[in-house]
C-alpha cells in the first residue's frame, strides 16, 4: 500500500533527474560542459531529463503547484494545461535575435549581427548567476527520429520547466539521446535562461522572464544562447534556433536545406500520392494546409509536418524531406471546426495551451474556435472578459503544443523521408499575387521563393498587416547571408536530376471591399488538385508574365460558389503594379550587393521584359 505522503515523494519532481549512468570520453565532455554552465549560472539543482512519462507527469504537476500551469477540466480536456505569459513575452522577438558570425557579411543585411567576442562578454554578464534559486534542466534532444539517418541531436540547458515540457512534445528527448552522445554522435549546444534568479526565500512568479532579451546564435561554433524570454521559438531552442538558424548553416556546408515548410502527402481519388512541401511565413497557413480536409471528393491529405522540413538530394536524384519535429506549436486563433477540424480533434487531450482564454467550466476558448462567442471568459491575461470587452479574449499569437501523433490526419509513416513532387511558396498578399502560379524552371522557382513578400502577422513583434519581404518564409530564420542562401538553393537544384515543380500560391487576395476572394481552407484542395495534375502532366496551363496559371476550365471549381468576377480578379496580373514590384525586388537584391546569384538577376531581367511586352 502506498500512503499519500509516500505517493507525493515518489511522484514529486525531485524523485527524478539523476544523471544517466553513462561513461566514456564523449559523455564526459557533456558532463564537463554542464558543470561549466552550472558554475556560471549557479542553479540550486541540476536535473537530467530522462523523458519518462512519470517524470513528465511530475514536471507538469510541479508547474501546476507553482502556478505556471492551470490544469484544465479533466473531463472536457484530459491531461491538458493553460499557461499565461507576460505582456512583453508573447511572440518571437526578431529585433532581439542575433547572428554572431565572425564576419558581418556572413550574417548579411537581413540579420542582426554582433561581434561574437563582444556578444560573449555581454552574455557572460547576463548569464552569471541567472539560475540562482532555480533548477538547471539538461535536455538531450533529437530532431528527426532518434538515431535516424537524417536526424541531428543537441542538448538544451534551461531553467524553464515550461521549455522542458514543450521540448518533450516538440522533439524526442531523454536517455536514448544521451546514449547516442555517449556513443560519440556529434551534438549541438544550446543554453537558455529566463533570466530571473531568485534570492534566498524569494517567491517565484507565474511567468519568470527578463525585460532584457537576447536570442543569440554562433553559426561558426554551432551554438545557441537565449536569455530573458520563456516563449515559443525564443525558448524551445530545438525549433527555430537549432532546426532552422543553426541547421541552415550545417545544410549550407553539407549540401542540404533546412526550411520553414509544412510537409504533406496528398492522395488523389485514383490513389496516387504526391508529396508537397510549402513555405509560408509565420501564421500564414502552414498548420492549416498540413491538416487539410479536402472538399474535393476522393482527395485525402496526410500530415507529415507543419512548420519545418529538412530537405536533401537522394541517390536517386530526387529531393527527400523529413519533418524533424515531433509536435505542433500551432496558432490557436482561427483554428475551428469549419477551418481546421483535424487540429480541433488533435487538441482533445494532452495539450499545453499558451495565452488562450479560459471558460467558466475550466476549458479553453479562442477567437474562431466556435461560431458562437461565450458570454463570459477569463481572457489570456487572467482578467474577466465578455463579448463587449472590446479586446480579443485569446492573444492573437496564442498557441497549442501537441504531439504530432495526435493529429487524426497524421501519416502512418510521418517520421520517414518522402520524395518531393512539388514545392510551394506563399504569403499573405491582398493584391497582385494570383491564387496559383507555376514556375517555368528551378531558377524561376528559386526567384519566386527569393521574392516573396507577405503582410506581417502577430507571430513576431511589428505592425500587423504591413507588407514586408520574407524570402522563402525564412527571413527571420536564416542563419547566414540570405544571398548565399539563394545561391545554395540554386546549387542544390543543380545537383538533383529529378526536381520538384515549384509554385507560388496566395489564399489571401482581397477584393476592393476588403473581403477574401478565395474561400480558402478545405477549398485549397482545388489548388492542390491542379498542382498534382500539373506534376502528373495532366492539367493545362497558360503563360502569364509571372508564370503559368490554370488554363480555362483546368482548375476544378465544381460545386464552388465563387463569382466569375472574383475568379478573374484572383488571377489578374497587372503589368504596371508588377513592374513596381520588380523595382522593389531590385532594391531588395541591391541590399546584398554583388552576392545575389547571377541566375536571380537574370530572372528579374527576364520578368521585366515579359511585363514590358505585356504592358505594350
Ligand atoms: P507558424 O506556426 O507561425 O509558422 O504559422 P502557420 O503558417 O502554421 O500558421 P497557421 O496555419 O496556424 O495559420 C494561421 C492563420 O492563418 C489562422 O488564423 C488561420 O485561420 C489563417 N488561415 C490559414 N489558412 C487560411 C486560408 O486558406 N484562408 C484564410 N483566409 N486564412 C487562412
Ligand atoms: C513561427 O513564428 O513561425 C512559429 C512560432 O512557428 S515560434 O516557434 O515561436 O517561432
Ligand atoms: Mn513557424
């Protein structure tokens, strides 16, 4: 028999965290590094994360006891939690994100560069004693299946139990990875502190953080140091910091691509499978397309990934892709039965929600979850809320953290690599950009990716709606000079013999009256259907100055209620405004000086010629 007190002792977090019983030179290097960091940051305790379910449960329970997590109604939302961050810690902070390469030109004009030795000095000051009164967690993680051929491993040191719990969902963590390190596998060092040391006897706050935030990358030594923020991509270092910024550098050197892309397998009514990767900027529809419920009869979409893809040329000359993540950190607002039923189903249990609203019966709500707005809520700040409050109940960048395996649309082999048939680039564009355009060559496709712009969303700081360049949806995530990255894309293409077709899509074009011209969501399947039939050589296209669009009748619009005038507008290419875009593209390219690959300058010149001809 286990009495209550005994029970608490064996399930309390302190019952876990022992260093794994591993030995050897390689493991000793990890232990030495942990000791060195602990000496600098002075935590009260060091906890090695084993990744066991009991440990995870104890970790979550400790956060409930501390107040960082609110346990939701166990009948409505089993084993699920709500976290509320502070006002200044709700999204990625691009202005506080740094790339510290030895040479400034290797970071390029789109990144914040700082001299690495100066930055190391700054960080040493910030991190000294930063974990006092807290626990330092050691989180060995694998991106991609543990031990998988395309996988990479790392270790995150962090004083945030919220980051540990998030890492446990978003990556594969624990003993198996530590074992690989002990066997000599290469690994990347990442360090994170919320920057809120506690004095002796000082009570903790619900969401510790520091106003002075630094998210720092050292691409030459493959390190990440993040200070002051507990939120999302600033704190879950395996995600944007490692799997995109650092991995893009590794990929540049090894001949592969680390991309901000969803991955799906679309299966046609005849049972043919098409593997598609799509790069859309933050909060521009990746999770939605990844879990698409097609409205076209017979089509089915299997989810492989919703945010990151690692792409490598295979021996067969094709490009193969994996989703390195194990979970989804998805945007909550706008996710509902009518827009993304699969996501709603995935969120039934075992979810960590952040900054959504709480219902009186202990469940969650956000704008767009249901058609009807609840009469009373507690908003994301913890204040009473009614529909008359005049502010959103959930933060616009509120999110859910859930295991990929919980999605009803998850592919049975989602952890394996798939050969790409098509790559899509997109963004939010109220004007100019057609619903779908096919590139005429790999170089043209790279040009499309390089010239994407999109209206800003709440996923990072900045003015929502403002148009900005976001090449390849990688503007905030490329760990080196973006012009070199363009050249790398051209190089990878030159080495493959059976390249995927490239398309630009835009679900967000608006009419003069401000309404979306395209119904979007499940209806995007019609565009996927056209793309798949183009790949199979079965759909007709016509040339426009900006690329190939569906020939009359080739986009399946059966049963769709869209006005003819709207359809025309969805595909209208106005040479004058595109010539303006071309001028802005030239200005953008010029910011990189002579590093922009000649192929892209040639694409720009050719585009201008076609537009001049069309303008007459
Ligand atoms: P990150 O996780 O930030 O990288 O973003 P994401 O690209 O995965 O964004 P997500 O799919 O979560 O989309 C965010 C918002 O876009 C939601 O509010 C959706 O409602 C909206 N959205 C997605 N697809 C469509 C669409 O086809 N049409 C319209 N109008 N809105 C869409
Ligand atoms: C994004 O902003 O693109 C995200 C969320 O996917 S975060 O992980 O916070 O970067
Ligand atoms: Mn993202």
